[in-house]
C-alpha cells in the first residue's frame, strides 16, 4: 500500500513529515482541540503510559478553554498552532489564511504549525516557514472518518507506524468513539515493544492567561 503522505513528503520537502534517526520513538499528535469532553481524557491516558504528545490547537478553542490549554502544557506536553478557525489553505486567499494563523498565535505560544486538513499552498508555506516549523505526518489514524470502523483505525496505526513516525489523532467529539478505543491500545502495543512516545519540541511554549 502506497500512502499519499509518503508521496507528498518526497515532493514537499520544506515540511516535517517524519523524524529520522529516532529509534523506537513515536510522536503522537492531536488536532482540533482542546475539547472539554475529550482532551482531559486524552491527557489522563497519556499519563497512564508516561507518554508525551503534541497538541495542534485551534485558536478559538484555546480562547474558549484556556484552562485546558494550560493543562496540556502543565502536564509536560507540547502545543502547536492549527489556525484560528480550522480553514483550508487551498480554498482560502493567502492573506486571510496568514491572518488566521496570526490570530491563533495570540492564544497559542508556539513555533509549530500544522495546516488544517493538511491543505496548504506553496505561497502560504513560504510565508509561514519563516516563523514556524510546519509539521505534517506520516500516519493519519482517520479516527474522524465514519466510513472506517475502530478496528481498521487501530490496525492502520499499528501497521504503518515505525521509528520516527508522526501519528495524527483528533481530540474532538467527532473522533471520540474511535479515539477511545484506539489510543490506549496503540500506547499499550508500542510500549510493550519498547517504544517511547515523545513530544515535538516547541521553543516558545508557555501558558495562556
């Protein structure tokens, strides 16, 4: 099976898709939060496995739930910018897109950025890479996809994750059912194989008042 992430990584080299030379390390990431119904549960499960992760937050969600944003940081995890309102770069004019990232930066103190849906134009990349490490992924769990059952979601993550993989989950209501089934099993499976779960370094991270 040839995955689109690996094809894209060979074409768009300015972005971070995978970490080489990181033996037995995996990088869990969570998009679209923080969400009161889901994010605290994710943090609790991560703590059970002594795992650290990176949360790519939507600016308006951080504005609404600053206590959850602060909890993520205070529990030793990393945060990243995921735009203010989760817009698609391919469908958005460059100025408007950059403004959304800049507005989110008022609430998210990070030099990490992930484009919502993974959709970003070359001109947007060129502008944002001056200030951000643009982080993509090589394993997308598809926990948000109603057409994929929880077993397939789990098996996909287990089959395609390898040393240095950046794995995407979502701490959202839409992904809740598959996330709550898959995440503990992924953590258990790879922990038993001697893997550690580490965050993506953000040099700016601080809590939001």
